[in-house]
C-alpha cells in the first residue's frame, strides 16, 4: 500500500531523530526579525542566526518540516501555479540541518541512506549534481556512495550555488534527481532539454560555507554547516507513483471537495489545481496572522485569494465558494498543523469577507477585460490604461490581468500601466521584497545582563564605547555616543515597549541616556555625555528614569489586559498585529474586520478596569518555549522567541509570552481609558488608551468641559444631552429658514434675469453672476431659472469663501446635444480649477477670483463650440 504524505513526513522526521537530530517545529510563514524576506521560503530561514553564529542553543543538529511560501520577492512561483505539474505557492520543505557539526560527507550519506534504504527508491533511478568547483562533494559521490560517473553532473553557479536571498547564508549545493523514465520527455540536469519533466529534483543538499553581504562579497561562516531541503509534495508524488504533485493524496482530496462545491466534472481542469494550491496558501497565511491588504504580505494574500476566485468564476461559480474549502485543508493537514484547525472559523470569515468584496466587481471587471480583448487586432497588447482601470476600479491585481492575457495568448502594456500607477502613488502597492534598513548601531559581541525587572539602579562596568559604529576608548563632554555595560537596569526596546532613558554616572561624568536598544546579546545605551570624560572600563551607576519607566510599566500591563478583554468580548480570532508601549499612551493593533461600537468599547473598558480593581498579583516565570505555548500562553505577532521564554500571567485572565517590564499587581495601573478606535488597514483595527495619572487627567479634563457645557446651556447632568439635541434641531430649522429667505431674495433680485437670456443656434442660455450665494443656493436657483426659461442652459457663478464656484444646468430635453460636464470644463480652466458632473448638471471650483466674469462670458462661446460638433 502506498504511503500517505503524512506518513512520509513522519518517516523523514523519525529517520533524522534517530540520527541525533532535534525535532524543531515549523516556524511561521512570516520570518521573525528578518526584514530581508517577505515570507519564509525555505526550511533554513528560522535557523539563519544560528548559521551566522549569532544564536546559541543546546543543539547542533536539527530536523523539521517547514511550511514555505514562494509568491513574492526573489522566490516567486505564483504565475507558474496551475500551469506546471510541480509549482506551488505554499509547500512543505523537509530538512535536516547541521550547525558546525557534520558536513558534506555525512549529509550526502544520510540523504542516500534515506532515499535508497528507507524509501527504497532504486539507485538506477537517481541522478546527482555538484557545483563544478566542489571537488570534495564530487569525490564523496563517486568514491564513497559509488554513484556511476555518467549519473553525476557538474554544473555552474546558476544551478548549484544556493542563496536564501540577495544577502545571507549561501554555499555550493548538491542535488538529487529522480528519473521518471523515457516515457516522459526531457533531459538530465544541465542538458538542453532539462526543462522537461522526466528528471525531477527531489532533494537539495546545501553546504553553508559563506555569508553574502549586500555588496556581493562572500565571508566564510564561523563553522561550515549543512542545510538540506526536500519538497514533501515532490517526494510524495514519486512514492505514490504519479507524475504530477496535484495527483498526490493531499491535493486529490482537496480537488474532490472543489469539484463538489463548484460542480466541475473534469478532474484535469487546470483551474481546480490553482484553487487547490491557493486555498492551502490562504489558510496558512491567515493562520500565521496575515490579512488581505493593499501592500506587503497582505497584498500577496489578496492576490492569491482573488486569483482563486477568478478561477472559480471560470468554472461557472458566481457565488462565494472559496471559504468553504478551509475545512478541506484542515481535514488534510490539521493533524500535522493543529493551529489551523483551531482557527477554522476566523480563517473562513476572513476569506468570506474578501470574497464578498471582490465578487461585487469581478463580473463587471471580467466583462470590461473581455470587451477590450475582443476589440484587439491580432498581435496587439492589452491597453495599460485598461489594466490600471481594472486594478483601480475593480481591484484586479495586475498579475491577474496578465494571467488572463496569457491564457488568451496576449500580453499587457506594462510601461503604460506603471505610468498610471506612478500618477497615483498613494494607491500603488509596495514592492514585494523588503530591503535591509541601515542602522547606526554597531554589532556588539559582548553580552549584557539585564537587571531591570527588579531594580532601576545598578553598579556596572563599561565594557565598550562607540562613536556611532566606531569603537573608541572614551567620550568627552558634548559628544554623542553608545555605551555597553556588563549589566544594566535599562530595558532595550522590544515587544512594542520603548527603550528606557536615564543617566549613567561615574565619579566625574554624567552620560544622558536618551534611548536603549539591543544589538545581538548586548544592550546599547544611546545618548550624550553631559559633563566630564567617560572611559571604557570605568565603574558607573546606571540609573533609569523612574517616573518614565513607571508610566511605561502601567501601559504595558494594561496592554496585556486589553488583549485578553478583546479576545473575550470580540472572539479568539483577535491576534496582535503590533503595539506601542510608551510613557504617554499605549497603542494596540489587532485583527478584526469591523469598527467596534461605543457599547462594546465601554464593555472592554469595564472588563479591563474590573481586572485592575481586582488587584491581582502579576506572576512571571521562565519556561521552555514549547511548554509555555502548551500551557496556554499567547505568543505575540512578529516576535522571535528563544528556547526559554518569560511568561507573564495576571490571575487567570491574561497569559502571554513577554520579556517586558510590568506592574507588581494589576491595581497599580489605577485606571484604564480608551481614547480612540480606528481602522489602520484592511482587517486591522487600532486602539489607543491611557492609564494611571494620564487617564485620570483626561477624565478630569472631560468633566471640566461637561461642566462648562452645562453652565452655557443652563442645564444639569441629567438633561444636558436633551437640551443640546433640542438646540441643534432649532439651529437646523433656523438655517433652513435663512436658506429659503436667501433663495427668495435672490429670486426676487433676479426676477428680470430672463431678459438676459441669449440664443445660441436655437438654444437658450442664461449665464449670470450671483453675489453672496453658496453652491446649494446656486443649484436651487438654477432649477428655478430652468423652470422659467423652459428648454435651455443655465450657467451661474459666485465667490464663496474666497473661491470661485460655478454650475452648469441643462434641461433634460437637451442632454442628448449638450453635456453639462463638457460645458463646465473649459470654464473651470479659466478660473484656475477643475470640475465635472452628470449630463444635466455639473459644478466646478477655482482660485482666480478676477476671472469669474470672463468664465461666465465664455460660456456662450463654449456652448457654440459644442453645438458645432453635433
């Protein structure tokens, strides 16, 4: 019986665990603390710092099955999905790793043993490649493994030198290929027919010897290491005897569910493959905290979802269907990734919301695109302006338009599209690849002991001093610099909490710390020397600004209580998307699709303040990461955690991983007050709040304002609201009366306006300046004047709030000859503005007050031009 993909994954893990490798769980698709990558695109990403010698832990061998995504940045397979047998957006990478332990010999031997002994793949079906300069690997394959020389191929840097990205760990690699046999077209790797499907790469053994800098130079790593990757989907296809990855058990079962939902009868339909691939990617991205948006990772997710919806549309599915497939992914992969099973409801809701947004415009957008395609002469490109309109109006990502064009054998005018995008930069999506931000912090190899959980002052020793990134012996008064201590009470910025400020004092100097940051395992104090001279090796007193730290502490603990309250009241779909814990306020970003009404805001505030009143003790303890997560502690979005983590607990209400500083008891917070709740991007809300004295000050300020209003309205706290409402209604009535009187007055003044009517080619036109009117008055006057003259054109202008206002109004019977927007456009240019509107009514504004008379006079000429064109 053929093994399932789940069984093959377990076989791989078990094999390497027996070889003394530590099993490491898959990390998130969002790389932690790594701005060089948009997504985790290989198994080694979570081990990058370990390869670079920056991270220390108690293992030198590891094995993992890592979820990966290649749909943005350098590694982008999105456009190939559905058109090839083996490309996917999201896939699983099986990998074994050595961190300065074993090297090429053992890596090659382990791979060969697993493939030929455990999986029992015949040796004659296997081919291997090596980097042409890697003589050591070549010798191992030929002399120790015994592979025949005609099945070992030496290739260049393009094929056999691997790098994670433009920067980072890299080195030569050796790849293992499976030969599907002569029935499948294609040649061996390196041949002119290598693009065929006969020879399929199943395992890549990368020998990490270097780190590539941004300028392209290679630096030898402290210890050569090994990073291997074998695609689970590819090896499953080999073991299940199928040619396409989409025929393996996971995809077959998902595709069956898609066919049931869409009614599609042909199992070989390419759109089924696209949808099956994209639902896997969407489920895992949302599970890892990504939400559809217009930039960065959120935009990639939106592209994937909308591409799938379009393929559903091609199958004749016009109603939301994609969200119904979440359970199918959970059924196939939930045992290996239980986190997706726990989040089914929130994942379904997120996809459903995105489907509903896009479904509204998909049909109209497709009609526009098909109409454009049908008009095209043979060999022409789809207009870049149409492609932009599809993006701007209908939400079509450009690669979706390109996808459709490719299916029709066409291409898109990309230069024109990009020009249109440049014109509206505020609507342009960000580049799909991040770049490394330059930093002024030096790389420091020393380690600082943090004392700040229990004390705000410590006796310390200066380990080193920097002037920007240059190591120096001392600083003199007035100089800015960075000081590294052996131990410090200063908290370095992290987890949303800002860095501490304060003073570092020696016998004859004072260093003003304005910020505290982290550099590797060192805590760096940034600031200015106020007096004296401070030297490396000096003994000092490190003293945190107590008042500022205390304010930060209140806000940080309140953030934990807020997070817990949001999950209790709004649901467990709430995930942190970012935070700021500062002395003056706290800010918390979280996943939620809709605004929170005032009633819920009050409920959240009350729940947090109830926990503050309970005065629960804050408990912190250090646990192994897995144990902490299994105990129910929440991990924060975007943070990277060590093997051992600090867990903060407030009663049974809040339980999170956190390295920040906190109150001793919840009662220390005093009071909690939400000051705003807004949306910051699609599916992400933001709450800002105050605590302690700042919150009390705001409440007192609001109370003072309320008392002033009570005095002004001659009311009391019980009836002040009804009095204000009554005053507002009275004001509205008065405004209405004033408006009617104005219109009546203008009508009386302009009773004889009909005498000013001119006749242009049989069309009556009245063009007039109205002093003291506003735009609404002009509109109502134009209606009255139209009624008086019957069939005709009315053009009115005024100056309101130091700006020119113009309107054109056309009687209904003339709109087939005259468009109000066409008439007002040239008039608007005269007054230095622009305008537009409907066929029967248009309005414009401008800044050239002295040109109003000229614009009104020009209306006759412009009307004549329009009529001459008919």
